[in-house]
């Protein structure tokens, strides 16, 4: 291996903090010369950042290969007809970039590759003897995110490792899924991260089961819930909480009561002297061309992701007062009573059947109803859990307290089942010679986001503090005065010797002041620094320093002694 001279390397650093950056990783990736923006959510990786990204990719490849993965490379441009067959051409919404080629054929830029890999499997897998099979790639994706932010944490163009496994049946998928789960844990641990595995909402991907790996972080884009007792953890989009009712009253007859100027649950509860949990709240959404009337206990909030999943739609938006009034409901005093059969889809949260004698709107300005009970007084199109789990709620499994945390999603794995294989006709002949749809799993890691998460977890006020496993270079050899030939000669010898031992070495031979060089050394965060200056040279010594904790060692200017010192510092850093 050869070392790299900083004077001939493209590693531009910034002294000032960029105003547009809102996360430490974003600030440091710009200042330390890893990335540069081209457009919103679209970045160029500079050589220093690209080296780090390739280190992350190498770890991912090793662990995917270890569980039988075979790497391939699929196109980023997909025929739209594939997406139409699975329904995601519509369901994906505006994140999907659509265009026509010169022949007028509709195409899309791939935000993910389930359709493409399933089409490949349809063509190539005929028999159960070819199963199980794991294919993966590290490929560019594009999603037209509405609000790119945080540098590489939320972008529009990004690098992803996406893997897809194919199985005879659900039992074989269940057997293989934990292997991927454990491989993900090893990947993150090797990158210096300890995320929290959480149960997750499959969302548009579909399937029977899903887990996300969340790195707790106050600036994260995602929210998850974790139990302080049993360890239950779930993405907030799918988290459940205990909604047990404390009421076992006998059902009472409906009673209309005047509630002037009481347009909110809080106002109604205060006016009638009841707790909010003894009320039924009306919340309206629009799903496609239909009005959705959600009835939920008054102290709870609607989880839009749960509601969309229950409805089987991706198009969900708040309804306007005009749309509410058109259904026969009165905004502020809406009631599910008398609404069924008037065009609205009535969704009842499962907190409502457990409660008794609730206060609900009367569909009459200034009036509410006491003693509303389901299903005695109104019917539902759908009943299910559509409530948002909150900080302080009791755990549904053990009764302990739930805590809500923010985090950065590092990876997501799914049991897809047969959603895509059935839609695209990907079948195989089973052991009895019968054609059956392939059972699939899907496994993703955002490589750029993972790199950003490493920096979020490994930095200080002076710059990046790279774990050795993903550092662009292992060693920075700094010569304080490169115009002094003895200093430069020794630094060059040290850099060449360490590179021959398999280390990635950057030689700072720039004609800059020592202060600027040491400042940049802290900023770029290379794990071990070897400094050569006039004083140490006179004494026949060099100084080595570990970036993580500033541990120093003064050693003889002997190549083997320097190698041992650097090795000791790197091993301790890795440990």
C-alpha cells in the first residue's frame, strides 16, 4: 500500500461553521471535507468522505456475505409498469420521480428495488431446489423527499444496501430472518454504534413483520417508544400502549346536554366535570375521495400511520370543515351517531368498545350527548388500534412506563411474505410439483446515513473522532516544517513504513503553520497522529497521539518502535 500526501490530495477544510447545517454530522462532514452540496438533499462525496463510505460498505459486504448473500447490481431506472402491478406507482406518491423515455414508455427512478428483484426472481427461480436465496446490492436510490435535512441523515439521492431473500415458505423465512437481524447487529457494532432494535410499521413495503434499528439521538428524524420495564421497543408509528378502561358501569340511556361554546375535548370535559378519558373524540381525515370519521377516546391522539395501515391507503390528509359538514356532522360537535350510511367511513379505535357511558357530540351546535356507547348507539366500518402511544403511557405487556425517544433509523428489515411475488407472478415449483408464490424478506441499510450516524456518535467540540474500523485513514503523519529536509525525510520514511504494514496513512506535508496543522488534525479526526518537529528530531524521538482521548507516547525515531506505538494506540482505540 502507498501513503497519500495531503499536499497532493483533495481535502479542503473549513474553519467556519456552515450556516445551513443543523446537525453535528452535517457541520463536520462539510468542515472536514467529506461532502459538498449540489442541490437540496443531493451531495458530492469528496475523496475523504468516499474513503469512509467505502470502509462502511466493506463491513456491510463482509457481514452480508457471511450469511450467504450474493451481491449483484440492479438498474436505478425501472419500467413504471412493474410498479403499477404492485400498486406502488400510486401508493408511493410524490417521492417517486416519473418520466418518459424517447419511445414514450413511462419510467421511474428507483427509490427501492422490490419490484426489480422480484421480476428477476420470476424469470430465474423455477424450483424449490434453488431456495433459499439471498441477493443484495449497494446501489444509488432517489426519493423526492419533501424536506431534506441533516446532511446525509435525510437526503433525496443516497446509497443503500438493500437485500432480498427468497424462500419456500414462511417457516423458512422465519428461520432466516434472525440471521439477518444478528448480521445487522454486528455491522452496527463494528461501526462503533449500539442502536436499539424496535418493532416497526411495515408501511408501504407490506409484510407480516418488521424491525428497525434506531440510534437514540435528540436530533433524529424518527420517534420510538421503549418500555422502562420489560424492554419492549417499537417505532411510534406502530407502538401500542395499554388502553384498559377503568369503567364497568351499566349502560345508561342517552341524554342530550347543552354545552355552549365547547368546541374542544378540554372545554367539554371541564364544563361537564368529567375527565377527558370519559369522552369520545371525533377526528376527520380524507382518504382518496372518502371522508374518514375516527372515533377515539378523548384523552388519546390518532396515529395517522396506524390509521392508514388499517384503511389500506397511503393517501391520508386532514379533512376540511366543508367536507365534515357535507357528511352531516357538525364541526366541533360531531357525533358518530347517525353518520353511518351517509358516505363516511367510520373508524373506531379499540379504546371505545372498552369504555362506558362516554360524552360525545350531538351533531347539533352547542349540544353533546351523555352515555354514548359502542356498539349500542352507532356502528363502525372498521375497529382497530389507531391511537398514538405517548410518553408515560403504561406498557401493554408489563404495565411499566413507556418513554418516547427520538432516534436515527440505521436499518430496516421486513418479512415481506408474498405481496410482491403474487403481484408480479414470481412462482416456483414446490416439492410436490405445485406452483407457489415465492416468500420474500427485505433488508435495508442507508450507507450514507450510517456514516453520518458514526460521526453523530463519535465527535467532540474540535472535530470528528473516527472509530478505526471506518476511518478514512488510520494514521496521520504530520511534519511541522516540510521545508526542513530532515523532518520531511523522516516523515516520509515513517509514512511509507506504516503503509507497508497495511495501514492507511495520510502524510501532512503542507506548508502550513503547526497550529493550523494540529487544528486540521483534530477536525478530520484520524485515529492516530504521528508528529515530527525540530525538537523531537534533535532528541531522536517522535510523538504519537490517539485522537479519541489524547493519549500520547514519545518513542524513539525508529521505524519499528513507531510501528509498535501506533499499533498499540490503534488496538486500544478499537477495543
